[in-house]
């Protein structure tokens, strides 16, 4: 659509210059009015075709503020130069945010090894923070911000609360452990076989019934 807009803007000028060059006397017919009509038609088609008037600009600040995860923007010295409200809440600071504060002075500071990696590396780490005596689990991602010169000009830190996921994993592991305890302490002999009828598991009661250890039964 940019090419069409440029071509449309050049049509009146080209038409006028061509008419002057080809003029050999007599009544002069200016093609400018007709060329402006053609330009208007081309521009109208380009705008409608590309839905130019339907596009609403959205600022980067609005995108940051509407994200559910904490976002920090750091300079090359790991100083905070921007953040969203979620990140401010995680850092325990109200507005105005601690702009210019080194990230090492926040709760992320004890993970100082994260900042020793080259700036152009993408890093992912899970960490645990004690809040009101309860563990809170976070996933932290550090990724480079590349400038127009294709060189790193800073870092973006994404902080995601994964406490619900960790709790679900712990509950699943606890449930699996309980089921395994029920099987192991069951007085009845129990074995687990695959589709080929090969033994894959035997509880202690099954070992007593067969008079053999589980390691000897597995695979038969």
C-alpha cells in the first residue's frame, strides 16, 4: 500500500511535467485535475484494501501494564529503567517504582549468578521466595533487548508466579506416594504386567508368595 500511495502522489507531477514537455503551442490542456482524480481513487483503494483507518495504535506501555506477569526492563548495568505494576507489587514497592535501582538490591539479588552470563544469552531459572512464612515459586526469564545496531542495549526480565503449578505437582507426587504405600503395605500379592504379560512391578506380598525378590520377578 505504501507503493500505491507514493505512485498516486507522483501522478499529478508526472502528468504536468509530461504535458509541458509535449506542449507545442496552441491551447494548453492541464492534466492536473484529471490526475488528482486518479490519485484520489488510488489512495482510496489503498486505504480500504489495507484497512488503514481500522488500525488503532497501541503503546508498549499499555501492553506492559496489561500483562499478568511481572516485567522489568534493565540497562546494561542491570539497573531498573522500567517495569509494570505486577513487577512493582512483586518487588514490594509502590509507585513511583524504584527506577535506577540495581536488580541485585531486590529479592532477585541473591541469584547474582544470573547476571554474570553474557547479556546476549537467554536465561531461565526457577526460584523460591519466602513471603509471610509461605514459599512462593517464580519462574524468571532474562532475555536480551537488541537495539537498532544489532547489539544488546539491555535486558528484559519476566517474572512468572508458578506457585499453583508447583502446588499441583506436589499434590500429584503426594498422591502417587500414597498409592504406592497402599500397594506396598497391602497384604495381598500384587503385580503389574504390560501388554506382553511381562511383569513390571511386584509388591512385597507378591515377593513372599513367589518366594523371589522383585528384581528377579521383573521382566518375566
